[in-house]
C-alpha cells in the first residue's frame, strides 16, 4: 500500500479482482498459498 500509494480499500479491491491465488500442499502435509499479480498493473502510462 505504501510503495504504490494505495489506500486500504484500493488494495483490497485490487487483490480481490486482479490477483491469482494458488494453494499448494507439500509432501509433509503443510499447505502454502502463493499469489501472482501482473507487474504491468503498476506501470505508469
């Protein structure tokens, strides 16, 4: 939020529509979550 100058509402909106979340399970039974967001969403015109 600070780096990109977003309010909390803007950040939550962005992650809810633009982030691809993935869930993984490793051999020992632990779970992981990863998120991917396109860097181009932050490029200035």
